[in-house]
């Protein structure tokens, strides 16, 4: 599958503190020394490191923050993200003595369910030492399709990776690139497929919901039924886009002038029509974890899989989508509302 991955990132051998004001310079230097000391400690030190990284990121901003972690600790962005994830998910836990550091990283990953985390905590409280292998087994247990949903005080959105190929295809009559109609469904899929077909009416060949060049607000996300390079769409984009992901229909498609706003880009073109959605979603998930932080903007041009919006939402990023096909736009809206999100037409 021909593909292009372009990443813009800067790297320095030493961090330039002279570019900071005196107060910020003092604060960041102090946090640097404390983080290096905590690196020699155990699991609870990981939480503290993550908390300090989050505070420094607030002070420095994205660009300087990345230069700082590379210069002071020789870390890539994914390493820093791992510390931050642990801080966010385990900050309220009083005792982490029964966790291996590698287990914390695995359990704190965005792809790990809350149920997996809770089981690991329960087992640790009972005296079991949670290793990386144990954490991975618990995570896989709750990632299985047959796992019953855990209850919470408020309803939560279905994970983007829980949407099956059949659910995605049922949202739009035009087959997606991942259409697997040529293969026989696995036994575990057959009953689920039958149920979906019974409750999901087929959508007509023309969208009755979405009009060309219309705007939709999906929670904090924006959907435009039109071309990425339309001036009206470009004007509504923020000045900086953390990651742009495109699934164009031709190999010569490119970002054009939009590239000046983009820090990292993933463009995937394929002439094949049998792409595996699970592999596609994992590739996008890895890109999001590597090149974005919570609160940053992700741009999709030609949204091949509606479930990718839900994946971006789960990782706490903002999403801007430009999709010219009204049927695919309708599929995105359907996927969003099916998991409890609200959608409404937005004025330009």
C-alpha cells in the first residue's frame, strides 16, 4: 500500500533557557532536576514525573516543551506521553507499590479501558504484584468483544475501536475501502451482523441529512461537507494543527498551502479495496499517540472510517473533518450520535 508519512519535528542538544523569562526559566530548571531525581525511584515517582511534565508543558507550550524533553532527558514524545498518561489515570491512587513501572505504562495507555485499570487496582490491593505481563492480560481481557460493559454513574461513549466493520458499512450504502463482503464472517460476527441488519434500515443512495458545503458541530468537533482546500474551511481552522491525516482517492493529492499550519502529517493512498479497518485504526491510533497531545487539533481529509472521529475524541483532541461525500458525512454523524454524542447544523 503506497503511503507517505511526513513529520516535522525539531531537536536540539541543549535547551536554551535564555529564551525564557526569569520566572519560567527558574521554574523549568527546578522541575528538570526534580524529574531527574524521580527517575531513580519507583512507580509512585512515575506519577510525580508525569504531573511535573504536565505543569511544564503548560508553561512552555508545545514547541518549547518538545525541545525541552529532548534536550534534558533525551526522550521522544511517546515517552513523555507515557509519563503524562500515568499521572492522569493514577494520580488519585495512594499506593502503587504493587505495580511494576512497565505495568503502569500499559494500564495508563489511552487504549486501556477503565475496567482494566479498576481490576488491576483491586488485585494490587489484595496483595498481588502487577507485572507488565499481568497488566497486558488484564487489558486484553477487557478489550475482548464479548466483555460486558461496566457501569458508571454517567453513560459514556462507546470506544471507537468497538465499532465493527458491519456497523460502519451499515451507516452508508457506498462501500468503504475496508468492505470485506468477499469473505465469510467469523462465527462471532454472524449473530452480531444479523442483529445489526435487523435494526439498521438501509440508507438511500442520496443523503437525506447532509447537503454539500454544510457545516456540522459534533460536540467540540467540526465536520464540513466539502473540500479541505475550500477557503471557507481553511478560515475556520486554528493556526496550528498537530496532525493532519488524509485518505485521498489519488496519489498526487497534497496539503498545498495548508502544510504551513501542520506539524505532522499522515497521507495514505491505496488502489486496493480490501483494507483492514482494525489495522487502519491501529495505525491512526499510533500516530495520534505519537504526534498529539490532549486539546490539540487533528485534521481529517476524506474520512475513510467514521470510527476514527471517536478515537480522536477518546484521546481528548479536537477534530476538524473535511469530507466532500454527503453519504460519508452522514456516516460520521451516525457514528457520533449512535454513541451518545449530539450533532447539529452549524452556521459558517
